[in-house]
């Protein structure tokens, strides 16, 4: 077997930590002597031993000619566990082959330096692209200070996520909705706009599959969120708002059980990038944006989306809430480009996933939307808003009774 074969095995091992390892990276390791595997392992969960510890568990110190294959640079700092570089040196490993330099600024080449300084031969970059892809969430977080963002939508064949009055239950099949719950189980937070909360009163929990419930994040410029909304139940709720909302309203929302983040604003709305920077700083590495159309547009426009996951159902509405509401792109050449497209059929729905290729809209035209488009949008918003107001008023009068 070659370096590549052993590294492939180490990557396969790493992937076994997929469901449990967050917020740590997935790491696998294999110890080899003269073509014989002496040990192997992977990092299972935060606080648990690193992959290198398992791979070397039964290798006596001083065993000659041991090569350790590891998918990520061995750490050089003391976290919840001692530095792995020191373990490799103590064991007298002869050679280390690693796929990826750890992008974490606390490591970032220092582990490799330490090994080389101790006389260990180090080869870096074997199956690097695969290792980077395996840990794309971790790599994005450590290199940009932003979470990895997946935009999930369920839309009709003609691109609507709800009818004009806001009815969206249900667009896709039960099997697609289970799959969507699977996406939720893989992320640290779900983010929606306040209009989705007002229209759907969603729980945003993982119900149709096994898995942990992510934190819920709502963008709400004026703290309109009803304090009896279902979203207050279950996993922690964060409402991101502007600096200008009254303190008393913040206290009410906090008293109902949510955290309130005040973020810098533009056009009276919290700036999504700032909210995501804060989310990343709080350890939320992977955020699933679940709509609605306005939030999807904000995220795409700001170049914040890494992947899209879209359920396309065999229904046609001919109008309603657009999946991505108004990017103001007038030339096809400026469309946001996607690649690495995968299409799967789930019953009669299509499940379409792709990576966002262009990171930011060229020649941003959002502020110069055609007047027709913005008129259409504002009349839709005011129609929906008056219905929302009626709903809040009727809820409040019900509460008073
Ligand atoms: N089929 C699906 O997959 C799906 C998923 C989700 C929602 N939906 C449907 O979509 C509809 C809601 O979508 P929508 O487009 O009307 O609204 P939305 O995207 O849910 O919420 C938009 C609102 O969020 C607030 N907001 C605060 N900061 C923002 C920012 N930086 N960027 C964008 N918005 C920000 C704004 O209201 P304030 O300024 O007042 O805060 C804005 O009007 C509902 O009918 C729902 O049923 C469908």
C-alpha cells in the first residue's frame, strides 16, 4: 500500500466522527510499520482522545520505523487533551504523513515544526483536497471567522416557497421533510427571518430523524417576535436585532427565554454578516438558513452562502413568495453561479444540492432594484404585514381574556 492508500484509510476513519465530533474537526490516524498496521483510530467527540492517541495506543515507545498517517496536522497546544506532537515524539515515530496543515491559528504549522525539530520526517499534503473537503465547515470557520452556511429551501417547480398570503404547508413530500430534518441534525444553528416565524410559527426542531436540536436564530429588526411563539420551546433561541430596539422590549423577549443579540444595522436591519460573525465566535460553525425569501436574498447577496440544498416539488403556484426575493440582477452573466451539482429524486420531489461558486454578486444592484420589483415587493410586504398585525392583535386580545 502507498501513502495515498493509508491516507485514504485514515480519511475513512475520520469520517466516522461525523455525527459526534462537532465543534472539533474530524480526524483519523493509522500507524504503520513495514506495511503492517499497528493501530488506527479517529476522534470521536470533544474531550475524547485525539485520533493519534488511538493509533499509537498499542505501539511501544521506541518501536522502530513507525509511520503515522494522520488527516490533520498533530496539535501542538494543550486544549482539553495534551499536545499530540509531544506524544509522537515520545513514542519515537520515525515519519509522519499528514494531509492538511491545521488552519486553527493556535496550531497552523507549529505541530509540524515541533515534529521536524525533534528529527521526525514529515510529509504534508497527501490527499489534502479530500481532507479539506471533509472538514470544510471547520476550515471555513477557522480561516474566515464565519460559519459555513447552507441555504435550504423547499420550493415549487416555478420557484415559490409560499403562496402570496404566506401558506407554505406543505410544499414538499413527507420524505423530503424528513431529509430536511436530517440537514438540521447536521448543523449548529438554524436561521430564519421574522416573517417566517410570524407566518408559520415553526418549532425548527429535529423531529423526523434522530439527532440533536440546533440553536435557533431569528433576524428581527424590531423584536416583533411573539413571546408565545413555538420557537421559544426546546433548543436555545437567539433573536438578532438592531441597536435601536427599546430595552424594555428586549427584557420581555429575554424573559420569555431567548437571548437577544444587538447587531450593527443597515437600512434598519441587523447586518447578516455581523450576526454570523457573532454566531461563529459563539461556536456555531455550521448554520442552516431556512428562509424565507428575503433572508435567502440577503445571505446570497452578501456572499455568505457556501451550499444550497433545495427541495423542488411538483407544484406550480404562478406567484407568491419567491425562494430568493429580489437580488436585482439584470444580466444573466451576473447570476450567482453554482457548481458541484447533485440531483436526487425523493418520491416526486427533486433534491438539488450545489456549491455556490461566485462568492458575491457582481456589480451589486440591490439598491438599484427596478422600481417595479420594489413596488411589487412592498405591496406584498404590506399585505402580509397587516395580516401579521391582525394575528398578533387577536393573540393579544385572546391572552387578555
Ligand atoms: N418553503 C420553504 O422552504 C420556506 C421556508 C421558510 C419560509 N417560508 C415562507 O416564506 C415566507 C416568509 O418569507 P419572507 O421572504 O416574507 O420573509 P423572511 O425572509 O422570513 O423574513 C424577512 C424579514 O426578516 C427581517 N430581517 C431582519 N434582518 C434581516 C436581514 N438582514 N435580511 C433579511 N431580512 C431581515 C425583516 O423584517 P424586520 O425588518 O421587520 O425585522 C424582513 O422583512 C413565509 O410565508 C414562510 O411560510 C417558506
